[in-house]
C-alpha cells in the first residue's frame, strides 16, 4: 500500500463549498485507484461545521485545524499550519482545489516540504501501471500528460469542475482536532480589507442574451458592429479579460474567474479562444454560439454552434439579417 | 530601488500549434514567440517604480537562445541590463527548478523588489514567482493588480485579485516578490530610440555552474514533473458547425436564435 491521499479542503465561513467537495471526491477516487485511503484536512477559525460535514464522508480520517490566526487567509499562517501536519503524515499526494487562495501559497508549501508541485490537474489515469495526470497547457489548446518523479509527496491542485462534487461517497470518518503552533509565526501579509474590483455595477447575471467579445476584436475602435448586434438582440455586452486589460471595455463587463459568472439563454462568443478562466464564467449558458477564425480554439469544445470565420465579416452580416427580419 | 523583473518567452496566442514528432511538446519551427502577456505588465510596473524611485530595472530570463529576443525587447522598453540563463542544463524545469535557478541569479544581484507575471501562457504553473520568493525567504503576493510603495520604502500596499470580482488589499514587507496580473497598468511601446539604446545594453549570460546549486536540482533533472505527451483535448460534446459565406452563416444563425434559443421577439 502506498502513502495516503490527503485532501486539503477549502472552506468559507466554516462551511464546505463545491470546490471543497470536489477535492474530497478526487481524493476518494485516487485512493481507490492506488489501493490506499483518503484523509481530509480543513483549517480556519470556526470550522467545526466543515469538520462535521466531512465526518459524513467515506474517509479514513478528518483533521480539523482551528486557530484564531487562521481566520483571514495568509500564506504565513497556512504554511505554518499545514507543513508540520503533512510532514508528519507523509501522504503520497495532497490534493487542493486550484483556487486563487491555493495558488498563492501552494508553491511555498511545496518548497517547505521539498515536495513536488503539480498545478491545475484535470484528471488522472493509470497507464502501464503508472499514474499519469492531465493538465492544460498553452491556454487549454493542448492537454499534457504528466508523470511525477522523485521522492516525497506531491501537492496537486485540481481545476474547478475536473472532479464532480456529487461523486463524493458518503460514510463516516473519525474527526481529530489538530493543534497548530501559530503564536509568533510571521503571517507574511497584513490583510487590510476587501473591496469590489470594478467601479461600476453592471449586473450581467440577469441578461438573457450576452454578446461576449475577446481579443479577436482587434481594438476598441472596432467594437461598433458588435455594439450594434448587442442592440439588435437586446443583449448585454461582455468581454474576456484581455479586452478589459487593454482598456477597450470596463472591468464591470468581464466574464470569468475574476469577473462575473453568467448563465444566459444565449452566449455569443466572438473572437474568444476559450481559456478555462473565461469558460468558468459562462459555461452554464443555455446555448453557446462561437465565432472564431481558428477551428481548434478551445471555445468550440463547449459551443453548441461553431462558426469558423472572421468576426468582422460574420457580425455585420448577422446585423443585416436581423435588421431584415425586424423590417418584415 | 533596484528591481528585478522576470520575463519568459512563450508562443504567440495566435500561433498555430502542431505537435512535435516525439509527441512530448509542440513543434517550435514556424511558431512566433513573444513576451509572456502578464510579463509585459510586470515590466511596465517595474519601470514605473524605478522611475519614481530613481532606481533601475534588471531583466531576468531563463530560456533557450531564441528567448534572447524577449530580453532585448525588455531592454528596449527601458530595463538597464539583463541576466540570461540559456544553458540546456537549466531548461525544461518545472516551477520549482526554474524558480530555484532564477532566485540564485537574482540573489547574486542583490535587488530590493522582484516582479514577475502572474502566469505563463505556455506552462501556466502560476508558481514560479512564489518559488523565487521562497528561495529568497521573502514574502510574496500572487495576482497583484495594485502596488503602492510606502514612504519609507520598507513595505508595499498590495491589491490582489480575488475570485468573483473582489480585490483584497494588504501590506507586505520589502524585499518581496510580486506576481503581477494583467490590467494593472497600460504597458508602453518600445520607442525607436529605446530599440537603438538596447543594442548597447549588457546581457549577462549566467551558466548553471555559476549558480552554486547542485545540478541535480536544476532544469529537467531537478524537476518533479515530466511531460510524457501532449494532445488535443477531447470534448464531451460535439459542436455543430455552421458553414458557408457570411450571409449564409448569418441566415442560419438567425434561425437558431429564433427557433431554438427563442431569443428573438
Ligand atoms: C488568474 C487568472 C485569472 C483570469 N481571469 C480571467 C477572467 O476572469 N476572464 C477572462 O476572460 N480571462 C481571464 N484570464 C485570462 C485567460 O487565461 C485568457 O488569457 C483569456 O481569457 C483570453 O482571452 P481571449 O480569448 O479574448 O484572447 P485570446 O486567447 O488571445 O484569443 C483570441 C481569439 O480570437 C480569435 N480571433 C482573432 N481574430 C479573429 C477574427 N478576426 N475573427 C474571429 N476570431 C478571431 C483567435 O483565433 C483567438 O482564438 C485569467 C487568467 C489568469 C491567469
Ligand atoms: N523561464 C523563465 N524565465 C524568466 N521568468 C520566468 C520563467 N518562467 C516563469 N517566469 C516568471 O514567472 C511567471 C509565472 O510563470 P509560471 O509559473 O510558469 O506560470 C512568469 O510570468 C514569469 O514572470
């Protein structure tokens, strides 16, 4: 039997979230694959509730790390709480959700433990008796099969949605309180506050139809026909990150992991490649129509209808067809 | 302030990708390589801080010989000089091995602040900057969209992006490593004068042996990850293609909008 599989489960206000359950589902699946057991770890201030949620899952154990200095996330606090625990338990793999919080401290935890680091895994499979992981490369245009080499544990962060949360197996697990020595530890960051990133407040979540533009638009001065299309459809205009970063549209219209999460009846993706950070914000849409000049763009993997072509030709033609329809 | 900025050269977002003969990576022949997107923001931020504090920017790049072009670009934008690590023994590393090498080169220069991009668009580890911080024993922050240097230059107030459109602000002691996210500033373009001046700027080549690190901890040899193969992703559902000239496509789309999506009134 190889070392255990651990799931470090992210919580919010003492409750598990979908990302946390996904991590447990993945740990259970990996433990089955490798013929070992899975353990969940949850840390924070006031996380007894999350601990009891985990106690109802098929796990060999639940470790709850409570400390007043773990209330607000800091890399110093999380490192000091997790490193000794993982070092002592010597698991084979430690799984995390690939959230902004995890990404911030995971590399440093790996260093501290002299562990391997495998960011953004999409899944695993056994090939010739050896475990292979899949992760996206080149903006999701390709998937790489990766194996881990060398000694010691490997810390793996799992892309959102890679392991469905509803696959968690119920059971009953013993809960253990673990003390963390955090007094006097350098938290490495003094958190001052949290505020909204956008100045305005466009609520895209209520829109039935959204026209999303990506870098393929090629410049702010070329937005005219797309705005016209938005008017004709009674839609809201949305954008991918580079469009906002370039200042072509305001931040409040950004869709994706750092922007809004939308689920309209129709999402028209124009010149958007379909990177995961954009997809997580719109893949719940009813119908997705993608226009992209590159047939291998990842957006087509989630699109209902795909048009391989130049948006500067397709959009004016669509505007004309809509106007004709309206006219009679 | 003396500021290090780490830059990587990556395939252009628009590049047509073909898988290499051995299946383990893309065919680089015919691909255009550019400065990693968020690194352009890191460079701009570094230049602005250096301009405000009367300091200088040093570019650090680890990559094959072709990446010298990216280094020149950063010099043309205004960096004072550059350190380039191109020895094959240093290449092919994961974030831990690459960060280790870059940190050793940075340590030798003695800087006050390190800026990196938030993620590379090819390997996308989103980790190299944090690794550099860990090696140097400095604090770090990932996904930085705002930097405000304290009067005494002993700390920075950093704004970090969070999920779902929120930002967190925090104070971090200097020296530190900040991993810059897109949109933090508007990167400048290189001027002709800058491009000419870059030709005279120093690019110092640093070899693996200069780093004082066990070679088994560097590059491919020091990496805990090994890419076996790359492939096109398999999708759950098949997209239905709509073909024809623009007018035909438009007509077909209107039908879909009307009859299936039912979004036309
Ligand atoms: C931590 C983090 C958070 C992020 N958060 C977000 C987020 O919230 N939202 C977000 O969108 N991204 C986010 N990103 C960025 C994301 O990774 C991608 O870089 C981004 O989504 C790409 O935007 P794009 O598709 O517009 O641009 P590109 O990837 O450059 O794609 C442009 C596309 O346009 C096509 N094209 C070009 N010209 C034409 C034409 N004339 N007609 C038709 N098609 C054309 C090209 O073929 C290409 O597919 C984040 C990244 C990180 C690291
Ligand atoms: N080979 C490299 N040379 C210089 N900087 C790098 C290199 N690899 C990564 N970086 C820096 O680290 C950031 C994050 O890269 P990554 O961890 O690969 O996503 C990049 O935006 C660069 O600033």
